[in-house]
């Protein structure tokens, strides 16, 4: 991969990282134990808990994305960027332009997803 492509990918990663850090409305959100007054309706409580669950899921997704970006930037710094962690082949630059935090080539990623699907759905794998 040439230096210009690597630089573009690095700028893309840094831009995404800054955007997530800046726009994250979920950082530091704490659940207030006094959020429900004693006379709150059960439906209100259920809706509030559902919203907390959605917020937590979004926060977790942002955290995972930030970690993936930081790992890709660290790989760039050590010279390991663009190498599949499984087969050690070079990940095509087209894939990295679309998914710069990719840690696996497309073939290894597809294999891993098939394996994970079998683990999650063992009864369906034998059909």
C-alpha cells in the first residue's frame, strides 16, 4: 500500500474518531436511582428502561468503534496496518478505504462470521 493511501486512511480514521468523541451524547451518562417517583406508572417505567437500554447499546457501539479505530491507528504506528491478523496476507487497499479498521481480509472475515453463526445457532448449522 502506498504512503498516500495510508495517509488518506489515517485521516479518515482520525476524522471518525474526533466525530464520535465530539458528538457522543452518551459519555458519562449515569442512571439516576431516583428517576422513578413512587407513583410512576409501570408503563412509564418500562419505557424509561427501554430508552436506557437503547442508550447503553449506542454507547457500547461507539466504544467498540473507537477501540477499533485506535487499534488501526496503533497498527499504522507500528507498521502492521493492512495485514490480516489471521492469514497475514495484505488486506486490499479498496477494503481499507471502505473499512479502515478492518483487521481481517474479506475471506478470513467471511470465515469468522460463518464460525460465529454456527456457535450462536448450533441447531441450525446441522440442517
